[in-house]
């Protein structure tokens, strides 16, 4: 199968509106779901926060990321990668995004990759992306969080892929430590959330710090899992960046993920 390449990267963010799970009506759907989340995650209910579900279209961060990237030249699949369960128990988010964007191609939802939604998912995409290419939405808008977590923003990264040569060539991905890969990587982008390393890459390209011929390593190390994605910069000038990337942690160049 022809190689997989990244053509464009779009980012979007909104300020989240989290509320305490304990403040919900005990009979509400979210309250019952929150009880299950607290039980299985080990986070006490008094520390559990719930993302408000009644977001209007302008605040739907996944739709914003997709919109800033724009429609593809021809119909192609849309992959929505969520780190956990659906945010809204009444509305399937993928169906809402597809309807709102009038998406012409097929759509696939992928859940529960946790922090590895932006790296390990390429193991699937490597064989699932057709000749027409695909668009991938990696979401970082957890429905339930511990109050100790960063709740300053929720975001999404939209990635447009093609089959064959392109600006960033996908070299490989995997779960756990990349082993010897960092020894030949020119840039190492590290984060703990599914979008973090992509945000750092977006910022580095925008700042002119990535040049043709360099090897890039995206490494995500979360509370329970770690994963990596390796890219080769082939035509950086041809990589399209969309959306405004806010201040993100500086890429941890040279820090070994071993």
C-alpha cells in the first residue's frame, strides 16, 4: 500500500464549561453516568467534574477544527477519534458533525484510545485510509475529569491525510516507548494529552523551526499509557496550517521518552 502522508493540520479551542457532578439532579442521565465513571475511574464523586452538554454549534470544538481545515477536494472518509465516551448521551457527536459539515464521504468513530488518540490511531489509519485520502479529528474534550486536571481549555486537531508522497511522511507508530527512535529524531514533541504533541508540531512549523529532511517524533505519555508517532519532513512549505494555535508547552527537544 502507498505511503501515508500529512497534507494539512488544523486546530481549534474553546473555553470549557465544567460543573460538579454532585450538583446534578440525581435522576439526570449525566448524574447516573457520572456515578459509573466515578466507580470505574476511582475518582470520588466530590472531585468529579462534568462538561456541560448543551454546547451550541459555534462552541463544538470538533466542528470548529473541521471547518478551519475546509472540505476536501473530493469525498473521503472522516475519522472521529475520541479519548473516552460520548460527551452527550442524547446526541451522537459524529452524526452531528457529519450533518453540520454536510460531509460527503463515509464516517468512522473511534473511542477509548485515551491519551493515545493522536499517535496509536495511525496503526489503524495506515491500512484504513483509501486512495482518496481521509480527514482525522482528534478530540481532547473529556466529558468527565478530576478537578485536579487542567480544565482551562478543550480542543481538537484536524489532520488531512493522503496516500503517496506529501509534506509529512508517516514512518511508523506504536504503543509504549519508541526505543531507539529518538536517537535519530531532529525534533521531539512530548505531551500528556491526545492533542498535545500535534499542537507542539503545529507551533514549530508555524515558527519555521521544522525544515525539509528532518525526522519528527510525537510522543504522548499519559497517566496510564504511552505511544509515539514518527514523521519525516519532506515538503514543509507544502504543509497547510489552519486555525490559531494558542500558547502550548515548548517541545521537549532532547528529552528521552525511555
